[in-house]
C-alpha cells in the first residue's frame, strides 16, 4: 500500500469532505473530464485542496453488491504531484466490502492492492457497459478489485 504522505508535491494539500460550493465545482470538473456523472452525491466524495483551491476529487459509491471507487480527477495543472494517489489511499483506507473500479489505467491502481478481475458484481458490469457506450476512449476498460483488509 502507498502511504498517504508519499507524494511528490511542492506544497501541501488537504483532503476532506467537500462543501456545497466545492461539490458544485467537482460536478463541473466531472463534466469537463468526461467522468461518470451518474448519481452524484456530495457525501460520496473527498476533495483535495491547496490554499482553499480545489485541485482534485474522488468518490466511493455504494452499490447494493459492492463499493466502487470512481469519478477520480485531478486538475490538469496539478497532475503528477501525488494528489490522485493520496485521494485513492484516503478513499480506500477504511472499508469492509470489496472495492471495485473500472478504469483505463490499471497500472496506477496496482500499488494500492487492486488487481484485474474478470468476474465482478452486476453493478460493475453495468459500469463497463456505460463506459464502453458513453465514455468512449481508445484504451480498453478494465475491472479491478481491492478486497477488504483483514484485521489481524
């Protein structure tokens, strides 16, 4: 697992739940970045802020059959500074269900313990169908799983 403080950023940033105003900004970035905009709820998200500027976001969406890490984005000028990694680490730190995701960059998620899967819940099958029909990109979509941490 990647520790949350393992970042290459030049300045610190804060991770927390968004305010109403920040959530509206998140929704605009989701549209701009062409991410999954279905069933957006403020309480699903965390945001990354630097000096009160929104620089990244991600959400953990609860389905009846699993959790889904989705709608992960970092403002273009802040990419490659560890912000996305910190958001993923924060979203995945405490959970008791399987966390799935659908992505086109699986290598980004492997260090967190995610691995590619061919068998997944119906909600993830629906996500793949949505992505391949609505969010068309040249890269193939991949389903990945992070199983719950086992307490010792």
